[in-house]
C-alpha cells in the first residue's frame, strides 16, 4: 500500500474511499508521510524502502519468475517466487513427503526405482536442477535433478510439478556434474564424482589407479513419454579423477560437454599410513584437467556399437574415446569447481577454488587446437592435452575462492566468491565487448553477501538469452541474519538487484531456507510455465499421466471381495468419502482405489488411515491405488487430512479389521 495515493481513482467519492479503507483495513488517507513515519520507527533507510518496493508483492499479485531450487540433503526441490522470495511449494523427489502423500501410499513405485541394490534409500542429496531446453532456452516442460549421494537422476513433469521417474546409475554410486541438458534436451547428463570400481564393487584402495573409474552418463530423454530411456542411454569411461561440475555447450559450442575434475593427483587419502589426507593430497598439482567431450561423436560411436557392456550398461571405454577423438583435456587452475558456458556458447569460464582468477577459454581456440592437434602432451591415461596457452582467452582476477559463474544479457558475468563472501561482477570481452561501460575482462564490483556463497543464479541464467534482472546468492551460512533457531541455522538466499550497470548491485531480500542445504537453482520466467489447475479428467493417474480405467467414479463406489482380496472403489468429494465403512478380515489383501471427483481448483482431499501408515493427497481429478495386508485387527477411523470444507472434520469413515479366529 506504499503508493495507494497514486492508485486511487481521481473521481473516487468519499464513500468509495471509506469503503477502500474498510476493505483493505487501512485508513484511506495514507501518504508518504505515513511511510516515512513507519520507516523512522523501524529504523529503515531509503535503501531499505527501495528494496521493499522492489520485492514486496501485494496479495494476489504474482511473481515474474519462478525458481526451482535444489533442496540439498532434504532430497527435494523447492519452488520459490522471485522477486517476492515466497516459498510456493516443495516437490517431493527422493524423500517421502507426507503432505503430498509421497511414499505413504503413492510414489512408492517411483521411490523403489531409486532403491540401491534393493536397499531403500529414502533421501537424496540434490545439487543441480536443470530445466528442459528447446534451442538452448528453458521451455518450461520438465525439470531434472541429481542425487549426489547415490548417483541417481529424477525427472519432474512441470504440468503437475510431480516426480515421474528416478533412475539409478548402474556404474557408480557418486555423481556431481549433473544434471544439465543438451540444448534440445536430447540428453540429460550426469557426471560422476568420487571414483569407484565399476558397479561400486569392492576393490582395495591400493588398486585405485587400476580399478577405480571415472565416468559420465548420457541419459536419453524422450520428451513425448516424459521419461529417460535407459536402453537408449550410454556412458563414457573417464580417468579415475574426481569429475566435478559440467556444462553443455550451446550455439558456438553446441555438441560439447565441458567437465571439470579435481584430484588428478589420484590421491587415496592418508591419516593411518602417513600419506597426506585427501584435502592435501588432492590439491598438490598446480593444474587439474577440464574434460572436453564431443557428445555428438560419442553418440555415433555408441550407435555403431563400439561399447562394452558393464553392469549391463553400454560404456564407451576410455581407449575407444581417445581413438575416436571424442575426448580431450586441457589444464585448468588448481582445484576447479564451476564450469559455465557463456550465453553465445563461445566462452567457457572456470574457477579454481585456490586461484583468485576466473579462467576464460575460447571455444574457437579449443576447436582449432583439436583440429590442429595442438597438444602439450598426454595425461597418464593417454588423453591428448590441448595446449593451455593456445586455448585460453583471458584470466580475470575476481577475488578469493571463486566458485560459480552466471551471465547477464549485457556482457556482465557474475562469479561467487566463497572465501570473500561476495558476488563479483566482471566484464566479458570478445563478442560481448562494448555491452558495458567498463573495459573488457575487468572486475567491476563486489557485493558482500552473508555468508559463504556457493552457487549463484541469474534469471534465465543458463539460457542463450539470460534476463539479468535478478541474481540470487545461495549462501551456506546465515550466522547473524535471522533469529537463531538453536545451533542449526538456516541457509540464506539473498536476492540481488542486477538491473543497473556498474557498481550498483544491492542485496534487496534475505530468505531463510530452513530445510536442507540447497546448492543450485534455475530461474525461469513465470509465463513460460503452464501448469494444470486440475487434472485433465476425473480418474487421472499422475504416475502414468493417463486416465486409469480402474479409477472409481461417482455412483460406482463399492467393496468387492474375491477370496482373500478385498477391492475398495471409493470416491472423495466435499465433504464425504463413499463408502464410509470398509470391513475386512485380518490377513486380507486390501486394494483400495480412491478418486477425488472434484473439478474445483484447489479442492484437494487427503486420505489417511492410522496405524497402516497411509496418507494420500488427492488433487482434483486424481486417482490413486494403495495396497496393503490388513495384518493388524482393530477399528481405524480414516479421515481427510486436508481442511477442505466446513464439514471437513466429518469427512471420515471407518476401516474395521475383524480379527482372524
Ligand atoms: Cu558448488 Cu554441488 Cu554445484 Cu554445492 S556444488 S555449491
Ligand atoms: Cu476433504 Cu477435508
């Protein structure tokens, strides 16, 4: 209401003004004096008021951007509006989530796809969400995310914001350089991290060099099916370094994957045997290696059958990759972390955590070096090394602990500085030169952040046309920014306004994240998303994204016994379940089908049965099938767990399990 005076219709009558006052709960005669008084009372500066005006989003007004954030070790994805920084939803992915019924009646089959060697792993460590792309631009259709702890990849359909698939990597149990997508989402790419023997089988650490393996997996995505096709996917063997972050080329670099590595020392850890600990052993070399992979060539090699099946999965062996000329490396400053491709695809920016510079590689030079075999040697496994001096374009000193880089539309690049706790703005040169008032390849400004920034995200940042209005700093520590919630404090997402040039780059909002440690997030224009308001028709199964022919419908509710199996066909509508009594015998197999037959937006019903650990969320039109053995006799009131109507408390029924004689 800051600027109500400006919005009031000029010919408003006194009565209308009184009415506005009553409706909004504010006196009609607001003015900037009131704003000033409140600002004074609360100790707010003009900058604070400006920040509020840029972020405050009145009731009913919606955000311009939607951010999909990794949920870190919550195993989920967070959906957040920008610039309001309002948390809109959590999407259940690797971790059961009762509000969505995820893992408490539905989603179990999908969670089971992610079991590792038959073991339930009901959490994940999500790092890098990737929106599906068409011609290098976010298209708002799908979202992918990796799980670093078990090397899994999930597919989320953005029609209903639900997880549809979890795929376990058969070769490794550790990933990091993923997910990211090729410019038309042909592949979802998952790079490994900590090397392990194939299939994470046992091999003593003394056999590290011989038996431990690095890899990158190219998961073929079928947009029509909305699924990764495991039998059209393949991997490439890489040296047993620890492959780290990666990015796909686009435009000028279309067809390439750029992937960092750390621990090219192949350190195996120390302590008891007096060898250096990993931290030191993996940081000896002055340079590590960026892998440059020609994925189109790799696809041809895979299609030509030049693969070895390992754990049943096709792998282009390292030898073949070298022979076919699809794999090169080039040195990169020590302990690199982020690798990010500029919007036109012509530059690749790498940050070495232990080097205050960002190093910018020229894709033109990389292509020339590959074509002319401008090698400075071979790394220990025989991969040709592209001569560093012939492929770099520039180095810019940005500050301490550079990690990740994002790009604006105007020739600015932004790099997070972990040790400095700051976000650096610097200028690109080459084809981006003259977009900014400052000279090419120079540091322009650093905005301090609170504290220990990991990734940063720019609106539409990974596309060929970044928007560059907002940047979010994903800070690991919040220290003194919020009320202390015990020793465990939230992370801090800080919104930075990057819409002005030069040194004007203020923090305008702090958002605490008190549920897991997010790493990266992608930010898409809200109008590119077109989620369903209700499911297309009554009886819709979100797991298959089709109508379920077995779905209960109105007037077809019943309980059918067939030997020891009881089938329940139930509907839910405000404010009753039908049937309301279900009687079974102890030991019966119960197949319970339930449909929410509502068509009204937001008319979600829950369905919860005590003791049996069941809780569903049924959105309008949705059907679900749950199955259990009625092994515990007793009287179990089931009820709707979403406050849906005035008589919500009455929306209940009884499951009666008669004891076996
Ligand atoms: Cu830097 Cu996993 Cu991308 Cu965390 S990673 S910050
Ligand atoms: Cu349905 Cu509460």
